[in-house]
């Protein structure tokens, strides 16, 4: 094998390795972007979960107040007698 062939083979291998390295870097970069997007979505889900918890607590409190009002109204209505 002549020196020119060896140099050409090495140059081709280096060029191919460079292309593969570039592709790997692009894939890593895309993975990083995807991971960032997933983290943002998880944050949104977490915030939504917190909002749901807060609203469900409000609904529970309102239901308890309605129960108390219904009981008070029932007590008041029992004081009235209907004559036929």
C-alpha cells in the first residue's frame, strides 16, 4: 500500500468520525431540548394538581357550609306548624 493510499484512508476515516461525532452532538442537543420540554410539562401538571387540590378543598368547605345551612333551615322549619 502506498503512502498516498494510507493518508487517504486515514483522512476518510477522520472525516467519517467527524461526521459521526457531529451527529452524536446533535442527538445529545435534541435530547436536552426534549428533556427541558418534559420538565416544563411536569411543572404544568404539578401546578394543575395544586390548583385542583385547592379547588377541591374549597368545594369541600362550601359543601360543609351548605350542610350547616340546611340543618339550620330544617331546625327553623320544624318550629312552624301547618294547620289543615
